[in-house]
C-alpha cells in the first residue's frame, strides 16, 4: 500500500530521531511537506553523529510529553547508529499540526508531539536486529531490492508497550486520514469541550519543564538546517583563508623590503614558521600579533643594517678621499732626490 512510484519507500533521518521512531518512542514524524505514501516506510539513519546535547534534549522532550499521560518508564535506545538502515514503521496518515493538536481522540502527549507543519502518523514500529550499512538520499526513495529482501528477514517488533492507534475517518479508505480530514476550523476550535481544554491546560501546568523541553527539542532540530550548516562552514573557511593570506602577505613583504631577511635568515624563518602555525591554529588575532611582532623585528633589523651601511660609507670616505689622494700625488712628484 503506497502512493506514487514507491515500491519499498525509505526515508533518511538524522539521529536520534531515527532510532526514537523505530523503537516506538516517537510516533509523529514531522515534515514541511505531506506524506506521499501509506504503509511500510523504511527508516535509514543519516551519517551525522549526534552530539550528547541533542540526544539529551530529545530524551527530555519525550520524557515530559509522556509524563502528561502518566507514563514515566521509557526505555531509550542504548545506541544511535549512523549510515545504517535501522528499521521501519507503518505510515497510516498525515495531518497538519493544528489538526493533530485538536484531535481529542488521541492522548494528550501525542497531540503535543506534533510541532511541524505536517505530521506523519506512524504505527507498528519495527527495528532491525542487525542494521544494514548503506547510503541514504534526500526525500522518500525506493530501497534497493536486494537490501529490502535481506532486511525484511531481520525485523523484530518494538518492545515499547505505549504504542498509539490512529483511527481512520473512513476505515474502508486507507488514505482517508489526510490533511483536512480532522476538523480544526476556528469555529470548531471555539466549540471544543471546555472540559477537555481545561484538562489539557492543567496537564501542561503540572509538568513545569514541558515548555522548556519543547523549546529544547525545537532548538536541537534546527541544528540540522542546511542553511545553518552552510553558513557555519563558510565562516570557518573564510576565517582560515584570511589567516593564511595574512601570513603569506607578511612573508612576501619581508622578501621585497629587506634583502637580509629575504635571503633566508635561519632564525627569522623559524620565527615566521612558528607564527604561521600559531596563526592557523588560533586565528586572525594571533596571526595579527605575530605579524606585528615580525614587523617590529624587521624594522629594527632594517634600521641596524642602514646604520651599518652609513657607518661603512663614512669610514670609506675618510680612507679613500679623492682630494687627499691628488694632493699627496702632487707632493710626491715635487720631491727632489737628495744630492
């Protein structure tokens, strides 16, 4: 059961969300676009290794929303593998965030789980006993047949006992649970049972850290934005490039302005090498300081060389003054030998 040209549809997800889904803890997969399929969806974990802060934020988020329904014993995954096919779920429908949050047939924790535009409703989580190493792709794509055949034999149901069942508006139509199928107009929102609204508000207030947990989960999810990663990468690249360029410019200036240093003084080459290494490791600030120190050394050495050249010139003028030499030669010519 699927829609479109998907035979064995698969979705690549970042960790820890991928493992939380196949372990049955995560029941809503949030996306900015509606689900194009119904039925089994294979889950592949992307290659990015999750950091401890992200894992902690997501585990706290699910602890809090499960606590709203009185569930406190949650067995989180021990490992979050990457670059692996790790399991599958059954996608039974897709609704908007507003629809999910106002769907009174669902537990309150499930309704709080939907924080994105479109919510893919997932049931029957299964995980692979031995995850398959493979490459992932963007969007929903077809799993290779040879991988599918091998993976289908190694599935086992999730051990979590707090799974959810999403009721279909039309049990005869597997695609009936779609955006617009759950009433959520403004008028209908106002006509919600006041007791249900009061109950939901009270449950949220009982868990004082729920708001913080939701905020932490959203913050953790934003770190995987392509735009954010691109900006960070570009900044690091520009930072390193500027540092290296500064060192190269300083070295070129030395060679042109100071023939002594340009000829390759050993002590100065060592100094410049150390400055370059520190500039690459510590950034523009250290590189600038090194360049400033190097400029002072260059200035001092250039001054010493200039003074030395001036001194030698003055001594040479005294030793080999042309006027004195002519007077002495004339005096010698005028000398007469003794009689």
